[in-house]
C-alpha cells in the first residue's frame, strides 16, 4: 500500500486517522483531508470516481483518530450524491459533499477545450519545493514530488513576481500513480499564488475548497497551474487547472481562503 493510500484509508464503519507528515506547520493539508473524507464518501456511493467534491473547513486537522460520517442524498442511474462530515469525537473538522460517477460512461462525450497546459520545462529542470521553503514548515513535501516552474519559488526569498500565479509538476515521491482521488490532493499541494503579490507569506487558512474532476489521468506526473484574481476584504480566491501527460484537462479547483496570517 502506498503512503497516500495508507494515509487516506477509512474502515467500512467510517473510522480512520489523520496521519502525521501530511501537514503544513502542524495542520493537515486541506487537500489531504478532502481526499481522506472523499475516499469514504466514494465507497459509500458505490461509484469509482469523484466528479465534484466540496469541503468546508471548520477546524484544523491534527494527527490522530477521526471518524468520517457519510449519507447518500440521492443515487441515480449515472451519479450518486453523498454528504458527510470528518470529525474528531463530537468536534467537526470538515463538512463535505460529493458527487460520484464512472468516467468510462463519458468516453465518447463531445469536447471543446479553450486552453492548454502550462508551458513548463521538464520536471527535472524545475525547482523542488522543499519541506522548509518559505516561512512555514511543509512536511507534506516529503511525501510528494512538487516541482515549481523556475522563478515561481522566488517568494520564499522575499522576491515575489508581482503576478499571483504558480505552476509546476506534481507526482508522489513513492511513485504511486495519480488517480482521481489523488487529484483532490494535487490541487492543494502548491504554494498559494497570492504569495507572489504584495502580501507577506504565511499561513493561509482555507475556508472552502472545491475540486471538479474531469477525467482519469493518464500515467505520469501531472502539470498544474494556479491563479488568484481577486483579493478583497481579507479573502482571496485561487483557481487551479491540472493536465495529464496527454495534454488532457483532468481537474479544476477553486479555493476561498483568508489572506496570509503570519
């Protein structure tokens, strides 16, 4: 079993645990928490793939036993909608809603793609995101192979680009393939794009996080692009795209977060 599969395993009764080492400064990464909860919702749905999953974060997640509750809202011919909660005892950590289906039923659907993957150097020529890069500790990066587009790491050295955009490659350090559940983590594995504008890097708590999974990724690392267009009233948005090795869009994401808290 891969590290990710082990860390997102949930028993049939919903019992699970937040594993150490998937965190940012001691708080479990939001994408990891969403993947853990969605893994159980997916099992309850009886469908193989998450299509859209939304999490509302209610409290930080720290290592230790947790429970995932899941209730089927509706199960139709093609899709099942499930709602649930990740909690520790009586204290909720995240409220989750997901729709699940089977991408093998949509292989012949019409496509119109107005865009393409980010233009990146080969993965080995990009910049590794280290666990200690920036002003917070990111142990999560020991589990991953996140490689930033050259120049996108400059925020960590006090040199933001002035454009709220970050791009790079994503894969698992142990070689685990990137599947549809792993895309929920990939969309939250990069430094926030707002670090590249006139804001001090720091902890950026996520309030709401949605991932739309568009296809099953082809084998190999995926390319990711994240942009923030609106920072206002102490909140910011971040929109993401994930593209596989065949230049196919496999996921989109959107987060609503709080501006950096030092």
